C-alpha cells in the first residue's frame, strides 16, 4: 500500500483522463495521493479533485518560480479546508537565477522572504511543510533551522542527495524519493539512500514530471510509485512489502492521516 506524497494531479496534462489515472493507481494499491501547491491559479483545481476522492488531499503553497503570485491571505482561505494537510511546495530554487549579480541577489532575497512566510504559515496552523530545494541546500538548511521549522516538520520533496540536508532528520524532516532513483545518472542518490533512516523515507512521483525508468519521456502518474518502491527495496536489500509498510507508517505519521 503506497501513498504518492507529491503528484500534480491538477496539471493540464491530466485533464482528459484524470479519472482513469487515479483508478489505475488505486488498482495497483496506491491508496492515497497528495497534491502540492505550486501555482496559486491551480489551487482551486486541487481542491476540487480532493473533494471528489476520499483518499486524495492537497497542500497550499507557492513554488519559488511563482513567487510573484504569492498572496498569504489567499492561502489562508484554503488552509482550513478539511482536505488540506500541508503547506508547500515552498522553498528555494537557484537553478534559473538572473545573470546580473544585483538581480540575482534580489531574486534570492525574494525567494527567502516568501519561504519564511510559508514556514510561519505552517507553524500557525500546525501543518507539515513540503519543501522544494534546488541548488540551494545550504540556504534552505539555514532557514529551516533558524525559523524553527521542526515545530511542524515536513518532507524534502524530490530529495536532491545533498549530504548536508541529512541533518534535517534531527529536525523532524522526511525525505521524498521519486523516479530519479531509477535514473542511470542518479548515483549520488543511490549511494546516499541507505544513509537515510528508514523511518524517514517517503515515496512520491512529482507527476507528471520525473517519470521513472523505463518510462522516461512519458507522462508520469501515481501508478509509477510502484516502480520507485521496487527500486528502493532493491537498493536497501529488503522486501518491497516491508518497505511499503514502513513508508506508509511514515506518511501517516507526518501528515497525521490514516489513508
């Protein structure tokens, strides 16, 4: 029994066959899904999907790339919804910063500001965080510790295999593992996976992105968590059923839900 802890089911690529995508996952014992917040304009779609299906939940949050659309009051309107179980995905992404040095620093400062606001939001309402980190591990670590994010904990979405982020285990954070673990060039993640305490592992797809092998190039979907679980079990040298039981318990503990 697997919970896909990060899938963008409200993405336009699922418009024509969403019911089939969800049923295909349920048929494969993927019993629950969490839709993260990213672009505020897409939040109503996430709410609608979560209201339609018993075991689908959503989070409120703004991705660093959508920081210009950040509106705290808008997020607060949805955070008390009974199907809202987290804040995020929020965090830092330095992959596409401007070339100009002054603009680059201004962009970083803006990202940090709304990251801190979303951490404060999570603490105010007692919701765990879904954290996005790309090329910004040190700054993200510093902010999470300084802002005492351990009060609510959370998950490092699509954990980037940065060794310094293993410190967040002690601060109540979990590590989301997705299709990247199946990639041939994922050597760092494969090497570091055994260093993560098993009671801190979660499974995700980031659908429709980051489709696992052997389906790279196709649209990702929650059904493919089964491939992620299979690869993780292989690397950790354990039975897949045992791994899934551990990860399910982890998911239920972090999000305070029995899926």
